[in-house]
């Protein structure tokens, strides 16, 4: 829940609040979503080394079995296990006015 709040704060431009919520979420074990927000905040502040550290943590966690980011386009987990639901795709915002069927 805190990671979602952190993401919302980030998207609203509330960088200090986003960082605080993401740090709390990270401490509660939401490693991947919290690290994405922390990486985004660090990048916005041009703290490039910190941003890289956060993004590398996301990659390490995804590789080691975290369900976030480990899904194939057809909804299967990359490790072969059947997924119950697909994760939200929150890392790539849609272009303004683009709907689910835009351009089809």
C-alpha cells in the first residue's frame, strides 16, 4: 500500500513525500515497487549513482523471483509457474489520449 502511495506522490510531483513513502515501503518489504519510485526520485534530482543503485536492486529482485516484472506478455510467469493475475503495468505511462485499443 505504501508503495502505491509513493508512486502516486511521485506522479503528482511530490518528490519528498514520494521518497519518504517509498523508503517506508522498502522497509516493509515492497522492494521492487519502492525501489522503482526511489530510482525515479533520485533520477529527477540528478543523483544518478543513487538512481542506478535503486534500478539495479529492481533488476536483482526481478531476476531472483519477485513476481513484479517477471511476467511474459501472455500472462505466464517467466519461471514457468502459472500466474493468478497479471501485475499492473505502471512503469510505462500511456501517451495522452491513448486508450487500450488506440492505433488498432
